[in-house]
C-alpha cells in the first residue's frame, strides 16, 4: 500500500462517499436551477452548478476540522475522477484532458474561496454567483437573486447535518 493510500484511503474509502457525491450531483442537476434560476443548461452550466453545490458541502465538512479533512480530500478526488471521465466520454483527447481537469480544479478552488468569503459576510454572494454560475451569459437580476438565495438556504440547511448524515447522502431540500 502506498503512503498516500494509507493516509487518504483507496477506492474503498471513496466508495463510502458515493451516496454523498451522488446526492451532490443530483442537487446540482435539479431542474429548478436551470428553469427558475436560469443557469445555462449546458455542459458548462451543469459543471458550474455541481461545483457550487460541492463547494458548499466541502465548506460544511471543513467545519469538522481534522475529522472532515479526509472526506474533503476524497470527495474532491471523486469529483476529479468524474470530470476526467466525463471529458473522455465527450471525446476530449488524452493529451488535453489533464489541462481541462486542471482548469476545473482551479474553478472549484475559486468557488470555495468566493463562497467561503461571501457566506462569512466578507464578500458579496450575488457577485460570486454571477461570476461563477453565469460566466459570459448575462443573467437577469431575478436569476441571480434566485440562485443566491437558493445557495444560501442550501448552505444553511447543511449546518445542522452531522458528518454521518452527510456521508449517507442526506442533503437539505433545494
């Protein structure tokens, strides 16, 4: 067993996060984000929404301190594997998959920072939503408000959930 597998676990450790990851993807693909929230229903828009939900779950797990660190790492690795597989499925060649995945991880890190700051009252959540969910598509004010309020409610709903409930795939209603 390699050093990293001893620290972070192998595929078996990731498998235990499958219910949570599946719930994150389902929440990010909920039709309400695309209909009422006007998030573009495109490959990029779906990535943006899943990454937003994942960011909020990672922020919740961070509150567990050292206890949540392994889950954060494993959940991020699961996301990376999923994005890698998706890119390959849509025909992105082996030589550029790594570059695309690297940008996606950078985007996830940016969302974590922006949402952490905004949800701690040190930043503007609507601006973070506008920048991270709508990219170049200018959203309506109603769409930004809907998405911001939805993410804020989701974040608030995560707070009382203990790690065991999260790992079982229990997420707050949207």
